[in-house]
C-alpha cells in the first residue's frame, strides 16, 4: 500500500473480513478498503486465515465482535461451513 493510500484506523472503524485457508492470495481486502476510503466510509476489510477444522470455533467467537459488520468466506466453502454460516445467522 502506498503512503498516500493509508487510512486512519480508530475505535470507530468498522471491520469486514474475508475468511479462508489459504488466504494470502485474496485481493478483496485491498480493493474494498480503497473503495470504503474513496466513499468516506470508516471501514476496512481484513484477510482472516481460518482452517476448515477451526471454522466452527471461529464463527462462535466472532459473533461477539461488535464492530464486525460482515464476512466473506473464500476458497474452502463446504456444506459443513455453509451450514455453520446459516446457523450463525439464526436460519
């Protein structure tokens, strides 16, 4: 990230995450964080590496994160993980 692209992150910053394993290749965090900044939205997207085996525990814990406004699931979507996402939404 170039210095002029840097964004201030503070206590009011909203979080979005993209979850996967592997996760190093994803472009969404850079693209969406720049889009948020261009629109004056105090938010960032961060990559979150979570294994398939750890997905249920991650989802259980992440529900308590009050400034997390959304998650994308990348790469390792299985029926089991899709069910976990639905369960976390109360469906």
